[in-house]
C-alpha cells in the first residue's frame, strides 16, 4: 500500500489534503477543551511554516471556520501548536500582561538521539529494527505518565519521519508552570552524560526508584530481541569494547572476555555473548562492589531507556508540530497511534500523501460511479488508511469529553457542600474557597463571582 | 515567621518604613551574593549569617537564632518590620518579570533560612497556624506500597500531596509517586509549603504590578520603592586621589592581564580599527580615568590611534573635548564616576558597536572565542558560557576572573574593581586563594 512518494508532488497534493482530509472538526473539539472554556481555542497560538521557510508566529483563530479557511488559503507546510494565552495572540501579544495561561505537557522522542546505540541506521533514516527502540520508549513514558502522574489523556502522535510526540491534555498537566514541567521531564530523563566508562545510566546503590525498576522490567522483556539481536550490540569489536568498558572494573572485564573467548566458534553471536555476560555477572554477584550493584540494569538502561528532548517539554510556550500535519520530505501524515499497541505501529507503513489521495479517488470513483450517492456524505478520511489514526483520535476525544462532564458534576457538588456546611465554616476555608473560585472562574472566564458570606 | 498572607494594617513612621525596607533589601541582596558561591545546606546557612553579621544586621540574626524570645517588645517590633518590609518590597519588585522572579526566589531563600532554625515542635506549630493540613497515608496503604517500593517504609509517617506541589522532589526522584500523588515525609513538607508560598507570591506580585500606578500620589513612598527595586547593590567607585598612576606605555599588557572583558574588547577595537563610537568612547574613557591614567595620557593615546584615520585637529575638537569633559576638566566640570556593571550591562548595543558587557551583549560564539583567547580551559569556558546563558552576567564575569587569576570565587560588580582586584592579586597584595570564611569582594 505504501506507494512511492516524491517531495516534488508535495505542494500539489497539500491543498487537496487540507481541503478534503484534514480533520478540522475533531481537531477543533480537542483544542477547545469543552463548552466551558470559551476562549481556549481563540487564545491559542498557532504558527505556520509557509513554503520557502517563511515562519509566521502568533496566529490565532476565533472560530473553526477561520482556521479552516486560513489553512486552506495559506496551505502551510507545517502547523505548530503553541500555548493558550490570556488574550488572542494575533492582536494582543504586545500588551504588557500577555501571558501563557495553559499548554499541554508535551514530550518529543526523536530517533536521531539514539545514534550512539543503534547500528542499523543513522541520522534521519529509520527502519523497523530501530523503531523498536522508540516503541520501548513510548511504553516506558506512557506508563509513567499514567501510573506515576495519574495523567489520563495522553495523545501519542507519529511525528512524520523518525520520532513521536506525546500530548498530555489533562487539566492538571495543562496548568503546570515551566518549572514543574522541567521537573517532570527530568524525573523521566534517567540517562545522564556519559561517565568515564561511556555509560549514561547510573543508579544509586542504596535503592532503585520504583519508576526505574519498572522501566528496567519493560526493557528486560525486549532487550535481547531489540538490542542484543536487533541492534547487534555485541556483534562487533567496537560493540564488545564498549560494553567491556562499561563494566568499569578490570577483573570483571577479564572474566567476561575469557567467557567470550571460551564460546564455541559456531555460537559467537551477539546473543551468545550477552548470555555469557549475564552468566558472569550472575556468578560474581557476591563479589560485586557496591557501585556495581545494578550494573546489568544500568547497561540495559543505557541501550534502551528513552532519550527525551526535554527542552521541548520544559517551556510552556514551546511550539510543537501539530498532529495531522504532513511531513514534506516523507509525505507522511502525523497520525495518532495507540501507545499500548505501539509494537504494532509501523512507521514505514504510514500512508503518504500520494497514497491517501489515490485512495479517495479510487473510493469515489468506485462507489460514486455505482450510483451510491450516500457515500458522498462519508467523511473523506474514512475512505483512506488515515481511518485508523482517526479512530484513535476520536477515542482520545471521547475520553476527554467524558472527563469534562464528570468534572462539572464534581464542581457543582463542591459548591453545594460548601453552602450546606456553612454552619461550621471558618474564615480560612472561605478564604481558600474564595481563592479557588477567583482563580478558576473569575480570571479564566471573565465572570465575577461575589461572595456575601464574609460578612 | 509567616507566609505573609495578610497585608500589614498598622501605622508606621516614615523612617521606620524606609529603614526596614532598606534592611530587608540588603538581607535579600546578601543572600543573592552568597548564592553565587554555590554553597548548599548548612554551609550556605552559615555563610549567609556570617555576611549578615558583618553588615550589622544583628537584630535580624538574633531573631533567627533566639532560642527563647527576647523581650517581647523588641521581638514584636522586629516582626512588624519584617511584615511591613516584605510588603513594601513586593511593590518595589513587581513591575518587571525579571524583578519579580528575583524577589520571589530570594524571599523563598529567606524562608528556607528561617525554617532551618525552627525546632520540630515549632515547625508543627507553624503548620497548624497556617492551616497546612495534608492527607496522611494509612497503614494499610503503606504496607501495600512497601511491597513494590523500598522508598516507602511502614514505620514512617507520610503525607500524600499533589505531585506538582513537590515537583522538585519528583525531579530528584526522592519521592514515591502514585496516580498523581507524591508520598512525602515530615521533613520534605517544607518544599510543599514553599511551592504554595511561591505561587501565592507570584500571583500577588502580578496583581500588584497592575495596581502599582495607584501609588504614584505619594512621592516619598514612590521614591523608596524606586530605590529599592534593585537586585544588586549599585557600586560607586570612588577614585582615590593620589592612587598610583598608570603608565600609558604598559596599557597593552595591562589590558591583557587585568582589564575586564568589557574594556578589553573596546581596547582591542581601538587598536585595530583606530576608531570608537560614542558609547564606547564614554565607557572606556571613564574606565581609564578610574584606573588612574592621566588625562593627558588618555588624550595622547587616543589621538595617536584616532589620528591614523582622522586629522589630529579634528580629533582634538571632537573627541578631546569628551575626554576632558569626562575627566571633569571641561563643560559642567562634573566629576563623572566610572560606570558600574549594572550600568554597562543595561546599555543597549547595536550591531557594530563594541561597548556594553560581553557576557550580556556578545553571542555565545564570540564570547567563546574571547574566553579561549584568554586562556581558559574547555571546562572553564563552558562554565562561564553557562552562567552567561542564564543571564548571570556578573557571575559569569566572576567565574572568568576566578579562572584567570586562580582566585576565590567572586562576583564582579564594577569594571574598575575588577581591575583593582586583578592588580592586587598579580602584585601579590592579596592571597590568591582565600582562607575559608574570608571576605568576598563586594
Ligand atoms: S560583568 Fe562588569 S566587569 Fe565584567 S565584563 Fe560585564 S560589565 Fe565588565
Ligand atoms: Zn534502523
């Protein structure tokens, strides 16, 4: 199904994509965050990259129609999504109190950051072998976001070429300060700069944090398949040298080398060597020094723990490429995918612009010719292989919309309890409540709530 | 000690207003200065207190360290001053983002400092008074969790707080997280308090910044506020009469060895281009005057350089005047003081101009090259670049000084002080590395 795509047709096909395939309506529903947030969409910064690398920041759109028209008119090669401000970015960014109000917490994982630990490709290239590293990364980060931070609304999107983005859309995530974002990102960024043994993972010997333990467990499941076999980490002299160096201890090195040499000539693969290494470490368990307590875990983390570009996550006003953009070079659409099934996601099979447009035409030609007029009403993307990505997006939206409903009920409930329980209120919780109300309601929505309870 | 939730509501005399504000400001500045030494924990606390004592802030120190309350009256007065000065400085620091950030960070430091002096019972009391009640973790829950985490131990009391309120602990992976809640111990609760304190402060400051214009009516208050809103002490450089002069013939050597980067840059420009634009001429002339180059020497030296490109008469007319003016020998005969770093840094610099502070106005490549040329190691270069990148220009300059002279850490506040310190070290008047607890050069 993945036909040939050449960047030359990009500018020709892009207008058709924006006309027929870009999912404006769901996109708008997502960025509006429910009927209560009337300005959320209009105050959102978007920026366009136009042909010739013309970059326009601080665009904003009052309505979905405006957005649709502008996109179709300008046909941006790339759309970036920025923060929601306290005023419309297109008019107000010069006023002094122009400030970020909210922004999804985002993560960016890019294959190029894996160059030191992959052997199959390098730079911009990817293949299914190294993509498995991204799969592991997705699983680790997604689990942490869900189990540790309690984030429910995580949208994972293929970035069009060689990476993935994650948009965390929970209310609590959207209002994090830049500092807090940095802290979350650093919590997830386990790897550090290389130490003298070229190892990037260091686990303090006292205790392993449960989140790291979990990451190690996730990696361990696939480590042999993905790294030892797939990346052939012990299949070359340089690979072997690197791992030996990481052992950081001469006696261990000698033992391991001896074990490798003792392997029969017909079983000298990366996997054989890995097993031999594990056996050596196992046997030496009681002789290991304190700092070597987690050596095996550290090696696995080094090769497979997610490489995050945390600068992207830190800033609340940082821009990130929107889902459903098309990558100019590959022609691939930035489609959402399911992190739980990320193993099944194959980036090389993501439909290109040419594929999609061919698919619509084929569909139209067949059905419409057959006189089945009703098919005309079918949304165009449903006729194409974008369908699957859209289903995932719709499901994400459904969950998000569910949460608005239940949140409303909760807030109403709180109000009632507050009034009912007024005989045992004291000044300070009025204060707290007042603060809560003032921030959440008055400032955000421009509604003034007066309290007469104080008197 | 308090979280300053309620504004002061008492009458004060103007003097009290002014002095308490000045006092708090210098406490915060002192903390800032000590911070640049990069100390942690107890060392940091000791260094701060030491500095404060040196500046005769005994009232404040005593209140901190007092084990029993002194006379109730003195104590009360001190609290009043504390309360009031906090709110006054809020106003003084509310108008720009940069100032707000500085003020919040220093107030948080101050809180930390005080917290370090509280006893366990006092801490508990504090939390009770401030209604800081958090969910505790039940025994069953602890047992359950300790199963898969050796971070949680059943014998310790834990609080459950939203992770965002202890994000610093989260970052360091010092806490156990579950579904958005962090499990923290009694000791760590201070970071929770600080986070909410920080947020409240930040909100109030933003609010104040929108209202500050209402205060314009009272000139006296306005003046105090204007004077107070400075994150660093401004430094006056007095020219000591009779200080040993500088021989202009040595100027190139002096430049390489003892000029701060801002002046080095101008000097090099003058030598290579034989010309300087206005702002650079001014910045440089004042500096030369400050280090003790005689007026005639400056004129002669500049004439020689400028003269390569322009007619000497024209030079005398156009630039000679400026120099004489700068030296207080022409025009208003005002004795101008050399610019301090704040002033140098706050100038605006257009492309092609060479005045200003390299740490602020040069891009990283240019800066890097300059640092390398001055013989800094790769690590040194990176360290300095990092500080500059984080907008700590004077800290960057201090590091640069430290590396170049192999001296103790310092922050540079004045180009001429830079020069003097450098001369002192090179002439062996000052020990290269100071004993611990020695003075810092401010
Ligand atoms: S910090 Fe001060 S002395 Fe150092 S270069 Fe900048 S202005 Fe000059
Ligand atoms: Zn590959």
